């Protein structure tokens, strides 16, 4: 599969190598659990980093999105920056809901899963254009998953659109209009081989479908890994 940069690469890059070790050291000094969002936000190194990232005009309600992106990116860095890339054929099988066997990929938790480019779209904000899904960060929390979807990622764009959802796997999920889950809502989208996410529960369900085919170790190594292809 053709390599493409991740949101971690484009948004943090070398900045992560400078600031994330400081955050880890600060968490260790304070005896705080970096995996816990509330504990993470109480750390002074984290507070300083968020303040440095915030634009002069502030972010308003978007501060929650920045917090989620920084936290999930830190957890990814701590796990060795594990990235999985799903092939188009595998993606279509997952979207169809067909039974699928586990693959021989064993990333630690957390990880970033990169979806096939411009296959899956969502209208995150009403009256705004639909944006393509790049992928999502996954951070298991007990029996639940915390998922941060990344939309509209492009090297020439300042920023991304993020959607966070957490929980157990949704049960008996169905669309109100009776169309199949992930069916495209774009004009001629089906003919073009496109799919759509409608609501955060569909994002969570898709993350769960993908998560169930891989095994996650509980204690991640602190080494950086090349992206792993899931054919």
C-alpha cells in the first residue's frame, strides 16, 4: 500500500520527540496515570503543552478536540507509534459485516488505524461538506474502546476535524431510514464505491469490528515501529 503521513506525523512531527518525553517524565514524577484523561490533564507539563498549542484567539469549545488529539497522540507515542494500514479489500469486508478471522498482527494498545484513502466519508458538522476519514486512534479502556476519528487530513490543510466516541460495542445498531450501516449518503456515492458514517455509533461499531481481528498486548514497548499492513 502506498504510504501516506498520519495525523501524528503532520500535526506533531519532531515536536513530539521534544515535548512528549517531558510529559512522560512529569507524569512519572507525579505518580499520575497518563492513560487516564483526567490525570493526564492535571499534569503541569501537559497544561503547558496545551497552552503552547492554543492559538492567540483561543479555541472555545474546540479545546476538547485539542485535548483529545494531544492525549491520544501521546498514548500512541508511548506505545511505540504503532500504525496499522487496512487494505481496500479488507476494509470492504469489514464494512459488509461478513465474518472475518483474526489476522497475525499484534499491536500493543493504543494504536492508530489508517483507513483506505477517500473511501469512507462523514458530515461531521451539519451544513458543512462531507469529509473523508483518514483513520482513528484507539485506546482500550477496560472492556471499552476510546476512539478518535480523524477526518479531512491533508498535508496542505491547517488542522483536522476530529470526533471522539467511547464505549462498549454498540448492540442492534440500525439506521432510522433502513439503509445498511455504512451505506453511502453521498450523491452517486454507491456507484463510486464510497461509504458513509452516520453518527458516532457507526464510528464506534466500525472501530470495534476492526479491533476484534487484531490482538492487543497490555504492556506496550517503548520502541518505534514501521506501519503494519493488514491485507
